[in-house]
């Protein structure tokens, strides 16, 4: 049987640096665990624009569609701020999500014990926190038409459209319920059904999928503003949160920051099963391209490495190997190694991006 | 000259209880400071639905349009959950905001020193926090057309429309810059210009109003997801934040919760100047109707009393009297009186809603 295939899209800013460390991990799994991958690489974001004048070429997209999993670094940077909307680095990311139909974005918000003191929240509020935000990723106001800036009378008006069909809501709800079954069996769905009709439909469909297919999972509903409050107040009340594209963008970033472990958080974006049974999948760290520290060996590669661990788990059915990799990272942290973003008052041994990657390989 | 006029809309849940305490304060200002108001009262929300079958009658709206300031308690409750969208308590609130054209919603997020330990955030992150969120309140996805649940092929689709004109953005931007001039001279504008064209127009117009009319104010722009992160990480970096209706709903609730002082936070919703020079205005606490504790004398009336202090300041040009009222509240807190929501580990003297109101009157 052919090796499973991976396409690496390092992107911009610190993307290439952190991805170089993931390469070391992939190589280790090949050499030591007989887990060989066919790895190819291409451009996305500003890097693609610089080379080809577009933030994602059709060729790169075709490759992404053909592989078993895509690993992405990060996109964006001030250099591209004044580009046309359609040419911005972010459009490459949004296009690949949309064209691969990666509707279910899994964003774990986990607090690593060694890092709990980094949180702006009190230790007892975040220590041991482990929640999963499932964000709808291919619809809603990110993609709805009509959209644009139009002229009306003597002024301009900016328009975007929030749009959700029943089937779009149902499939991401299913994905949240499935996850909850393997976790603590609780889903909280968030919208603004008190203000938006799209939220009314969202609530109704999530409830229906629950009642008909997952009655054994505990389901609650919350308005998104109250949800933001509750996340900040006592995040441990949640297990799985399911919400739309825009609310998910904000709430998952908020939750990620609460953990104090931003440089540590991976994400998975999953679509429908392919012919081989694997879901279409793209894995990327939650952090951005951090142009201010790019190229200085300061970036923390752990979020990107943990994204590869998610790939092992969700794309390659290698849960045990994923556990092994996550265990290695915990060991490295416990031994006190710290990239710049993890240097707190209690100190630690400062290491560069590549030293951190090497340490993880060694711990493996 | 006629007395300035106030319309009180107590609404639902704890609304009537907390408003009864505000009445005592209003009476005190009449008796002791010669500040007399013509006070009338009407229904909104579920209370209006129960009496009239609609969440806001045309008569109540006409009264609101005619007075100098509206004081509102809170709307909503589980009893009304299954009403038609158009009849829900919230529609009464949205209608009055829209018809009075109260485009600028001022939501201070302040941390009261006596309560800093209530925050889930570390004391040094929130102690002394004083930021102001200016939320656009009469446009955006809350009101844009088309909206509704439609049938497409063999399924339904929920649609809402985000819509902002240049003049809608410009007027709320002006209101934020004006506030900043009286504060720390800094405005941060938040949108998702990397994803939404309405955000691109938002950013452009805010920048233009700044450059042409307020070049002396420091202006920055942030994506709303990054803004949520930064609010949770280090909220003191902000002075005034200006953002749209939906982002403002979420970000201001998030900021409010961070302060630990949710039962203490007032808000003002301001429109254009009326013939007498006063802005159209509605004042309401940030907290909701809290149906679970309604009618038990447990509610904290301070947010509602502080909303009246905002009315003194923004509608009646009585800044000194507003300071006096705020000072009285600080004194009461410092003396250790606490409603149930404020009872923390260090204790305090438990008081009921009306005892708290009486104590504020006494401190005045
Ligand atoms: C870069 C941007 C387009 C993107 C988004 O808004 O989805 C990012 O914030 C994210 O959450 O992955
Ligand atoms: C009650 C609801 C309609 C309202 C809103 O979403 O604006 C509330 O959350 C608020 O922030 O005032």
C-alpha cells in the first residue's frame, strides 16, 4: 500500500520556521516507528502571492484535494495589508477551507499545567481546562452572498450575508455530538437566536439532530454574548461548544487566550470522508504568522507539532502515536525548556525554535 | 422652565425591583438638590406582551420619543421563550433602540476596587480597569434586510444581512472620538476587515473621520478575534473601543464579565441631539432580567442606579451630581454592604435590593 500523503503549506511569517520542526517529527516517525509519509510542499498566503500573484494557485489547491492531510503554518503579514481583498493572504486560507469543504473546525482550548500561570485568569479557573470548540468553517457570513461595497444614493454601503442551510447546520452539529461522545458527553450550542433568524434555524436544527440521533448527549443552548461571558467566568462548565463561523472565530480565540497556552494550541479542520474513508483534513496552529518575530528563531513550534499530532489521530488513525507525541511535548515542558513566549516569572531554560523541535524528537 | 422628563420602563424579571431603588434616588435629588424630574412609567418586553400582546406599544414608544431620557430595567424571561420572533421581549428593546435611532451605545467596563477579587482574572490584570466600549446599536446584522427563514429547494435556509453605510459608521466613530478626547485620547476600532467587506468599509471610514476631524486622537485597528484575545489578556491596553452592533454585543459582555462587576455596570444609548440640545437617550444596566432571582429581593440595584448617574451626566449636564451619586455608591461598597451577587470569600454585610437602595440614599 502506498504511504499516506501529506501536503505542507508553511505560509508566511513564522510558518516556515515552525513547520521545519514538524518535518523533524515526521522524519522521526518514519525512521523509528515505520510510519512513512509522502510529503510534498507548496505555497499559500503572502508567499504564494509573491511567487505567483495569487494567495493560492489552482495547482496547490489540486494537490491539497489529492492528499490525505494538509499541514498549514500561518498566513498574513503587514507587507500584504494594502493588497486587494481578493489577493490578500487570508483569501488563500479561506479558499482552501471552502474548496475542500472543511466544515468542521476543531479548536481545543487546553491549559497545560506547566503553563497555567501564564493565563491572565486565576489558576483555579484554568488549571486542567480542556474544552473543544467546534466551529462551522465553510459557510455563514464568511462566504454568504451578496457581499461587497456598493453605492447607494450618494454614499457607499458595506454588505455581507449570514446564511446557513439546514444541512450545513446538521453536519457540523453531528460532528460536535460525535466528539462529545468520546469526551464528557456535553454539547453547548451558541447563537443569537434572540436577534437573528439564522440563529433560530441553527438552534432548531441542532436540537433536532440531538433528539433524533444523539439523545444520550447532554445538549444546552446559549446566546453567544452570554457564552462569551461564561467562557471568561468559568470555562470548565463546558465540554464541547458548537457554533457558527463568525462566533466561532471570536469565541475560540477568546478561549485560546484564556488558557495562557496560545503558542501551544493546534486545530483540525475536517470535511467529508474521502474514498479511502479518511476525512478531508487540514491541520494548523491557532496562532497567527507573528511577523514581528519571524525569522529570529523565537517562535514556539509546539502548536504546529500538536497539529501534526491531531493529524495522526484524526486522519491516520494513530491515536497511540499521537499520545506518544503529546507525551513527549509534556515531558519537554516539564523539563523546563521554554521558547521566548513561554518564559515566565519562574524562569526556565530558554531555547530557540529548532532547539525546541530537537528536544521533542529527543523526548520521543 | 418645565422639569426635565424621564420615562421609566422597568421591563421584566428583576427590572421592576432595581428600578424601584432608582426611584428613591430620583426622589432624593428632587427633595435635596432641587433637581426635579417629571417621571412617567410604561411597559416593555414580556410585561408589555402580557398586558397588550406586543413587546412595545406605539403609545409607549411615542412617550419615549417625547421625554428627555428613558430609563430601562431589563427584558426577557423563559415564559416568553416560545413566542413568535416578532413578539419576543427582545423585539421591544430592539424596536425602541431603532425607532429612537440610538446609534451609540456606551458600555463602560470598569473594575470596582472593592470587587476586584470577584473577577476570574488576576487582580493586577483588572484592578483599576476603566475602558469604554462604544457599540453601534441601530444597524448591522441586527437590522439588515433581507432576513428570515426561507425555503430553497428541499430545505430551509436562515438569512441575516450585515449592512453598514458610510454615514452610519462615521457618526458612531465621531461619538467614540469625542469620548476619547475626554478620557485617555485613544480609540481602537475592531472589525473583521480581513474577511468581511463591511469591515473594510468600517475601517476606511473610521480612519477618514479620524484623519479629517480627530487627528489628535490616537487611533488603532484590530481584527475582532484578536480584540477578544487582547481584552482577555491585558484589557488595560485599551481606552475607547469602537465596534459594530454584533461584535459590540459580544466584546462588551466579555469585557463586562472580566471586571467581575457585572451587577455594577450601567450603559447609555445615545442618538442625535433633540430640539432642546439634549441627545435622545436611553439608560439601562448591562445585566439582564435574571428571572431566576426575580421577586426575591436579591438583585443588585447598583447597575441601574449607575445608569441614572449616566443620565445625569449625558442627558442633564449634571456631572457634579453624577459624581456625587457615584461617590455615594463607592462609600456604600467600602462600608461592606453587599447584595447576594457581591458576597465573596471575604464576606461583608448581606443586604437586600431595597436595603442597598436605602443605603445609597443615606450615603448621599
Ligand atoms: C486569518 C483569518 C481569515 C482566520 C479567520 O477569521 O477564520 C483566522 O482568524 C482563524 O481563526 O483561522
Ligand atoms: C437582549 C438582546 C436583544 C440584547 C442585544 O443583543 O443587543 C442584549 O444582549 C444587549 O446586549 O443589550
